[in-house]
C-alpha cells in the first residue's frame, strides 16, 4: 500500500500537466527543403483537387426527383408477320422500363382441358411414375397422376389439366429479327434538385422541332439528342441482336452533374450505356431474358381459347442519377481550416527526421523539450528569477524564446 500511493500520486500529477509549443529554428537546408516541399504539395492538393476538382466549397444536393417517359417506334417481321410497336414493345405505356421483343415461340389455339405434357422430364411407363409430380408447379399445368401412352409409343407422358395443347418451347427457335436494331427510343426526362428548387429537362432551350425530327443520338455529333437508335445503343455496350439472341438487359443512364454557380443553361444531361446482366452472359442456368404472355379469343359458340407467346426480349432500364452543387460558406470555411491544419504535417515530418535520423538529434531534443515544475528549486539561476517555477534542461542554454540550431548535418 505504501508503494501504491506514490505511484497513484505520480499518475495524478502527470495527468494535470500542460504542454506548450516552443519555437526552435533549425538552419538545415535538407530539412528546410523537405518542410517546404511537403507544405507545397499539401497546398496544391487542397487547391487543385479539393477546391477546384471536388468543389468542396459547395453544398451538394444528391436527392434528385426525376420522371422518365419513353416512346419506341419501328416496324419489322416476326414469325412471318409484319408487326409494329404494339406487338414488339411490352409494356406500351411509355415507362422507364420496357422490353423490345426480338423473337418468340407461339403455341396457338390452346383451350382448357386435359392433355399430355411435352417435357421429357414427365415421361412415364405407368401412372405410378406420374404420381411423384403431383403438386409440381414446374410444368405447363396441374399433374393429374395419369400416364398417357399413344398407340405407337413405347413410353408415355404424364397428363396435365390446364391449357392444351401444352407449350413446347424446345421446338426449333427462330433467329432474332434484325429489324429491332433500326427501332428508335425517344426519352423524355426531367429532374428537380429540391435543395435549390431547380428543375431541368433533357431538351435544351435551343432544340427545335425540325432538329428533333431528324437527329439521332451520337456522343460527339449529337450528345443532347433524346432519340436513340437501338442498334447504336447495343454497339455502345459491345452487344448486338445476335449476341442477345436469348435476350438481355441494357441500361441507359442519364447523368446530371450541375454546377449552379455557373449559368443554369450549362446544367445538361450526359448519357452512358451498359449491359446490366453481363454477369449472367455465360451462365447456362439463367441466360438471357424471356417472359410469357397470352392473347385471348372466343369462338362463336362461346368457347375461350388463346395463343401463348414465349418472348425473348431486350429489356431497357432508364436510370437517372445526378447531383447539383452551389457555393456555401460553411463547407468553404471547414475546408480552409482543414487546409491550414494539414500544412502543419510538414512540421511533424521534419520533427520525425530531426529526432530520429540526423546526427544532431540529441542537440535538437535538448533544445525542443523542457520540463517546467511549479515546485521550488535549488538552482541559483532559477532562484534569481524570483519565481516559483523550475526548469530542467537536457542541455544548458541561456537562450529564451526562439532557439536556433545551426547546421545539424
């Protein structure tokens, strides 16, 4: 216990201490050059990158409000028939996500009833082979558990209840129609930056009706034209209708990056393109993109039937991103203070060099560090001062204030 008390008291006295800076002038060319170079690099970083490139003097609004409307135009051949956008495009309401069908498999004149499955998975010899599939939702209807075997067949197929005849999507698939590449996509986009109450659209004020009727988007020649040729969009992503024969997903990104300290007319969109499902391009489990839809009819006697379509399509996702910035005093002051504070890193680096790597490190330590105590001292020099403080020096010196150390290297 006797030994613990002095240790605890030492901890208390060490905690209640105060450190103040002391100016030591080191006349050394290498250290001085390192100090100024580090300070210069820090200043260049803050001026060129933080303030000019990142515009850290601005407050930024990234919570944009956006709307997108689309319209597709074009004609082509599909399964021997001439079709238009009402047949090609799903949905037709002009949404930000839509599909353009490139090919499809048709199963015509389906009626409600009982028939056999088409898939080899449902092959059977007896009804017992089909009972294991009862309750399965992977077929074209509800499995009844019966095995249907034709007169000239060695094996049969399980019976289903549903739309008959069952879809046969293993039939020879047609090639995708190339007419899709000449289709055009018209995009109408507006954004609002609520923080600044600024609203912009992707039609610049200088755009005329005659221009928009004949222009097609090109990243250099017509970067603001809102009409996109499907073939060009696919080329921008390194794709084509042949590489997307099983369908795919293409993203069209509209980017808004606006500096509201400049003229508002300079706040204009930029377009970029990517294949969103590229990660599944070589995946045999889920390759491409397809969906099914049906058209329903009714005979004169009231019997309902339908034509089932399995469509392979290119899905387009119109995505809008962006931000707007404007000068604000608070971030400007914060970054200016950070810049001035960071300039002091040059001093820290030079202290590390002086204290650890130069041959005059002991002299520098003696000049830089002193211990001042408020207890009386027996040092005659300190008593002559008439004060209560005592100074412990590692190297005796009569200097006060800024100390100078001549060439240390």
